[in-house]
């Protein structure tokens, strides 16, 4: 049987939720029916290379040329010239990318992020016969400092999005948001049930309240923060909140620790503050980047995940944590409002974080109510996600 060829587009400077979702799709799609191809930048090519035949990979080269400089990561990456350079490098690859697709007779392309979206749109404008699938991994953030504004203007993005034949949403909340905000795109939207790897995160999530009540007698509470020194993840607010414990006599003796996971620069101001402060260095354990195996080990050690994020798309870290039986302390941004009980979402301030952490460690009733709010949170396995995409690829090939 002739296999359906699908080219997956991914251009990114790191490994987040969208990148993980794509990897699982490539790994798990039925290889007897579908032949995966990959259009990818050099910075993350190795992450996928083991799962795609080498002759099926088209490298876009280094699209993020400034990332190897720590100075660039601290300063230039937040400036418009960085995005302009990367966009120019990427769009210079349109012709060669199209030639690769044409030479391999590929008629279906599947894009996931913002830069590869631009590349996919350019390809589609050249050849209307190519079927274009785009996955929305999160809510559109319209703040001026958001990457969307730097890469492509919002109105232009919505206009180009109409080029897609299918727009998949990783949660029903995102589909609802898109239908209400952009009715003209409604006919293209499909909710794809988001899943968590059933090889690593195969626990049937059901919080054991009796077990949680035993925590009253434990000597130490453990929190997990994932975000490294990225300001958008709220690490600065969390560190300020932890410091407030030291300055409050009523809370100073509460025994807790915070595992600080995610990539960071050793000389970033936030990391230097943690390392050079006697109190913070005893409370915060710097872990750096953790692969999925190590993440599972950490989940077995912590009581809560804390996400004081300033912005999130679809927060995969929260879903993974809940699937492992770990309740999540979240900021009151839209992404979390549509996922969890709003009664327990916190304001974006160090005092609000302090209050939530202290209540969970000292108030047994409040902690029990908080944990109970997660019991009905449902997470599916990857098999549902893959079946849905395979059906879309099959229809797109007809």
C-alpha cells in the first residue's frame, strides 16, 4: 500500500510543549500508512532525527544565529532586530523548501509554531494544491511584548491563517475562543484531544485525599517550578515570595523547599540572586533542564507544581503534573481559567504567591479543598491524539 507523505514543519529555539507534541506525533503515527518528513532548523534537528529517515529531513540551517551568545539571550533576544534577522533567514528558504517538497511529491504539510507558520503560508501561496494543516497550541496573546507581534502583526496572522485547510486546537477551550473571536475561521477548526505520553505518564490520575491528609504530619513540603530564568514564567515573582517567608516571623519556621527546573544562564540576575542569598540558596534547589525521565523522578518527590506564569499558551507542564497526581498552583491568566477551578487561581504578585503557599502548608482544610478541585480533571492518552491526526491526514490526501 502506498504511504501518505506528511511534512512536519517546526522552527523553534527550544523544547517546549508544542515541540513535545510534534515529537510524539512523529513517533506514534502509523508508519505502514504514513511516511513522515521533517522541515526543521538546525538548533533542534537532533531532537527529532532518530525518528525520521535522514533522507526525509530538510534542514533550514541555523535560524537563531544569536542564541549562542549569553549577551544575546539577555538583551538582543528581546529586541525586534533579533526577530527580523531570524525571519529573513527563514523566508530565504522558501524556494529550496518547496523544491524539497516537490521532489518528494509531498502534498500535505503540518505546521506548529510561528516561524514555521510563515514558511508554510509562503509554500501554500506558491502551490495551492498542497494541503496545509496548522495546530494552535495555545491562546493568541495580543500583548505588545509577545513574540507574535515581533514575528508577524496580529491582523496579518489571522489573514494568513485563512490559508490553512484545517486548524487543529489542542483543547476545546481554544476552539471556543477562536470561534468566538474569529467566526470566519469556524469551519476550519477542529479540536484535537491533547494527550500525555502513556509510556512515561501512564498513571490514572485520581488524587488520594486520605494520603494528602497525612501530609499534615510531614516535616517538609516540596514545590516544583518549571521555567528556568524565563521572565514570562514568573520565576522573579516566585523568588520574591520565597524571600518574604524569611521576613515574616509567623512563617519563617515553615519547612519547605522549591525545585527550580528549566534552562537558565548562570550569570542571569535571577540565578545570581538565588546563589548569592543565604536564605534563598537553602530553599531553592537549581536543577536546570530535565529530560522526561528525570521529570518523572521529580514528580514523585514533590507535593505541588507552582506556575505563576505571566503568559501561557496551552500549559503542557500543568497537564503533565496533574496526570502524575500533582496539584498545580496557577496564576489567574486566561489559559488557567479555562482549565482549573478559578477559586484557587492567584494574582500575579509575590504576596499572593506567599499567601497561597503558606495556606497550603498550614491550613489542612484549605489544602484538602484545593486538592479536591483537581479530581475531575481528565487527561487522555496519546492514542486518541494520533488517531485524530491520522484521520485528518487521510482526508487531506483524498
